[in-house]
């Protein structure tokens, strides 16, 4: 029965500290999820804002040719399937807005993985470029953290493109 007991730390023991060190895998796991295959995955560490559109806001918006392009992101707030949402992503001193319909919600201990389909056909190529910029910026940040702040931004961008752009979802 002793194997079922837990040891309770005394005041003399110091808790172990965790040091964050960015991992740079060969193929980022952030591009893969069986349920969201083909969706463009937004990195969790890159800021994003989500706004659920109310009925009166939706009635003012003109949807132009809904797409088959999916986008997924992590959210601490629940989004109901079928809701129309506006996602804003800030990159390079510019705010990019994307309208979508929530098609998938997967709960976890930390929050929700939201999958949405874009509602405007013009947003597909734009979203792909914005998301690649987000992933490249995080890659630059991680590499500079690990290897030093004086690494060439252009060289690291080329390195990301060579290593990961081919695995980035097309649609």
C-alpha cells in the first residue's frame, strides 16, 4: 500500500525550476493535427484577437464567395460552432482581419483549438502569407535566443523557407 501514497514536500525542500529553451524540430508539430489537416495553424505564442460578430454586425458585412480554406488557432474562450468570427493578427505594424465561420472546436485543459473556414475568397492567399510571416518571426526569435542576437534576419528567413515552407499547408 505504500506505493499509493504521495510524498509531500517539506518546507526544507526547494521546488525545481524549469528553464525555457526553445526547441527547433525538423518538422514543426504546429503544422500537424489529424482533425485539422489542411487547416493553416496559427502559432500559439503569436498574439491573435478574436471577436464574435453579433447578428447586427453580420448583417452589415457582405460575404464574397466562401472558401474551402481553413484556419485554426488556440483560444482560452469558447467559440460556438456556426458562429461568425473576426480574427485580427498584428504583424509588421499592420493589422490583418479575417472573417470566418467556426466549424470545429476541440477542448483541452488549457482552452480550445478553434477551426474556422474563411468567408471571403480574397483572404486565402493573404492569410497564408500572414501566417508564414508569424512562423518566420517566431523562428527568428528562437534562433536568436539560442544562437545569439547578431544572426542575419535575411539568412534565417531563407533557412526557414528552405526547411519548412514546403510543409506549410497550401489550403
